[in-house]
C-alpha cells in the first residue's frame, strides 16, 4: 500500500525522505543486520517467532529501525539500545561509518544522533539477541497488556 502524507497548504520547508533501505540479513542465529527503513514492529514479531529475546516490545511500536534507534525507544522494561551491536551511518560528507554501541552514550529516549552535527542518516543497525524459550510468551503478555 502506498504511504499517505498530509501537508499544510502553506507547504513544508524541508526535505522529506521515504526510507526504503529495508533489507534483513541474518548474520548468525540471533544476529540481525537491518536496513534502517525496515519496520520495527515487523522485526519484533520476526525475531520473537524465531525464538530470540530482546525486542519483544518492538511488536507494539510503530516506526522504522532508523527512527526508533534515533529516539532510543523502549517499553515494558526493555530499551532498543540494549539489543544493539553496531549502527551504520552516512555522514554529511558522504562517509559510511560503523559505530559500536559500547562507544555511544544513550539516555532515556535519547541517542547521540540527536546532537550529531555531521549525521545525514542511520542506514543500518545490527542487533544481537539471545535465545529464549519463553520469548513468545513474553511478547503475548506484553501485547495483551
Ligand atoms: C501508537 C504509538 C505507540 C508508541 N509507543 C511507543 C513506546 O511504547 N515507546 C517509545 O519509546 N515510543 C513509542 N512511540 C513513539 C514512536 O514509535 C517513535 O518515536 C519512533 O521513533 C518513530 O519512528 P519513525 O521511523 O516513524 O521516525 P520519525 O517519527 O519519522 O522520526 C523520529 C526522529 O528520528 C529521525 N530519523 C528517522 N529515521 C532516521 C534515520 N534513518 N536516520 C537518522 N534519523 C532518523 C527523524 O528525523 C526524527 O527526528 C509510539 C508511537 C505511536 C504512534
């Protein structure tokens, strides 16, 4: 289905980007490299169905992988930052950089990208999730709540 956008009649002074970097790469069991345009709630359902824990809360949150990392979203005692290994960005001068989560300072609904002067976009994110027999159960309880 085509996305729908509404704009004020007076226009919009800025750049609107429809992010279609929506690949999903399974690096090894529990390690997912995602394009930043991939839908976060879809990822939450997929990795839980595959038996990996860490993103059960994702199934209830709308947005793209890039958008939710930028906002450091969380719910139900989980936060996206805890499931991240690396984040790939493109800088204003066109350089591709791989950043390690351990080198980045996240806070409540806050990521270092919000203050990064030379950021153009987050382009990919690698998540590292742990196997869990009860992940599906946790997700169902969360969605019910
Ligand atoms: C019904 C509902 C429930 C929600 N529940 C929760 C919740 O439980 N917990 C929670 O934390 N949030 C929740 N949210 C908030 C929301 O899901 C997040 O704010 C999310 O980040 C939106 O993602 P988006 O891709 O739509 O980003 P946008 O809203 O489009 O953008 C958010 C910000 O990220 C930037 N951005 C987006 N993509 C990129 C990129 N690729 N690279 C660099 N910057 C980028 C944008 O410029 C903007 O500043 C909820 C929202 C709704 C509507």
